[in-house]
């Protein structure tokens, strides 16, 4: 396992920390704005309302990221964890949004449902015991594997079916960025290794600019400054919506636990029940704050674990600066629009490497697990079923909607199966596979 360049409590020089914080921002920004954009577009909200959802998502992501990384009393995991809006809640949010309650119902149900995470956080020391190395390693691998399709689409420049999907130009740009990142990580020293991702993406962006790839229309249309709009949509509390959101929060507890355990591995930190309690409590309180401030619920971002694994920069001080940059992006939409102008292949060149590093971390964790028929079954079934949902989500289309809500994420499926099989399958005394 590679040595960390900066450990959790290290404080790199400010200008270097700013550069490293921007690196995390680049990895997270697309995911943070994606959920409010999807909800706004699907519900056909006026552009002004969609912008409010997006700005609030950036602003509150920044605030919650800073609290998660630095901690306030019992709140926060005190590790470099970037927080952002979660796709786990999209299905429940859209079903509420199409009802008469609209966005007010989404936010009201989110506010009440957040109590599931807030209350659940106090049981995390008990839940931590359900994550021995066989489960943790499997979950970490599944997190990385579930992110690879996202990186591949970035690499190819969009979504399957797009006219220029996987065009030679897109693939060449992504490979160019990937090559720079690999060279800097392997042979770079100091800042060049630590900031490999942001340097590689800057080189890709500059090249794309010279080639005329950059679309500045969103930058020209963005407001210079935007104040937060608390309770802009109001709050209503539909019972069916609260039930749907509560289920989504239960799923998020499992996903966040997996992310925090993966984060512990990346930062060389032994994750205790106390860590999980602080992290999940911050997640729940952050989602409650998001509802009041007019945006959708949050969870920890697995993308940024890849940044830490790849660069060896585990400083929570750096990610606190990322949080501050997100706040700036929320208050100054021009800043966020400039970041969004980065072409997808530039993101994909770095993203493929980042997410693959999470898979490598999971493999290293599982390498320390006893090689037995029982453990082989747990790994194979959990990852196989998790990948089935990740690569072919339509496999759940003909099942009841609540089943899709619970098992729509490959990470959730893999995690729940690993937890369950580890509890159910009998331990072997001495049998080992070759």
C-alpha cells in the first residue's frame, strides 16, 4: 500500500492546499449539480427555480463538507469527506414532485425523513460490528466497480446514443489526460504527484480550449452573485412521500457506511463506531438543512475517495478548503458555470483512474481475508448481484416500485448481500481454497 503524502491531520501550505482542494472540487462538482438538474428538468420547473436548487446544493454541500471534515462536537466524521446531493433520493423525489405537493412535498418529506439518519446514527457503533474485513473489502470493491460505468461515459464524452459518443477525438483527449495523471502519480515529486489530477485536467482543458471544444454559453448566462433562498418552495408533508424518503434514507445509511469504511482505508484510519456515528449524524443533519435551504438530501461522495487513493493526500484540512470553494460556487454561480464547462473526456481521463484505485483498494483489503469457500461465495455473490444492478438497472423494471427504490443501487445490493451472507453462512474450521 502506497505511503500517504499528507495524513489526515497534516496541513499543507495554503496555496498548495487550495490547489489540492480544487482537485476534489473538480471530482465532485458534476455529481453535486446533477441531481437538482435532473429533478428540475424532469419536473419542468422554471429555470429560475432550477437555478435555486443548484445554487443551494453547492452552498449547503460546502457547509456540510466543512462540518464533516472538521467536526462540531459529536457531529462529523473528522476525515476528508466531500458531501453532495445523492441520486438515491431521485426516484422518491420525482414521485412526490409529480403529485400535487410538488417540490414543497419533496423538501418536506426530506426534512421529516432525515430523522431516520439522525436517529440511526446513534446505533452505528452496533452496526460497525457487522462490517468485518470480508464485508468491508467487498463493499469497497463494489463502490469502485459501480463508478466505472460513470467514468467510461465521461471518457467517451456523454451517453450511449450521442452522436459523438466514443469518437476518436474524445477517446484521444481522455487518454491524453489519463497518461499525464499516470506519469505524474508514478514519477512526479511533491506538488506534481499530489496535484496530479488537477494538473492533468488543466492540461486537458487548455488543449480543449485551443481546439475550440469549450462551450462558454453557461458562463455567459450565469449570475454573478446569488443569495441563498431558504424555504423558497415552502414545505408540505405528504405521508406517502415521507415513507418513500425514509426508505431512501435507510439505503443511504448503508451506502454512507460503506463510503466511510472505504475512506478509512484510503486515509489509513481505523473506522470506529464513533466515526460512523458522527459521519451519519452529519449526513442526516446536513440533509435536514438542505431541505430548509431549498435543495435535495445529501450523502458522502465516493468519487473523492478515489482522489485520496490516487494522490495520497488525506488531509482533512484540504477537503475543508474544498467545502469553502463549494460555498463560493453556490454564492457565485459564474464560478460553478466555469467548472461545468470542462469537457467530459477531460473528466473521464482522470475519473477512470480515480475510480479504478478504489477497486484496487478493495482488492488489497480482500487479499488479507482467509481464502475459503465461504468467503469466496460472499465475495462472488455480492459483487455479481451488485454489478447486475449497476450494469443492467432495467432488471428491476417489472418489480414493485418500492423494490426499485431499495435495490436500485449496486452498492446497496452488494453491501446488503455481503452483510447478510456473512451473518448466515456458517464459518469453516480449516478448509481453504487454493
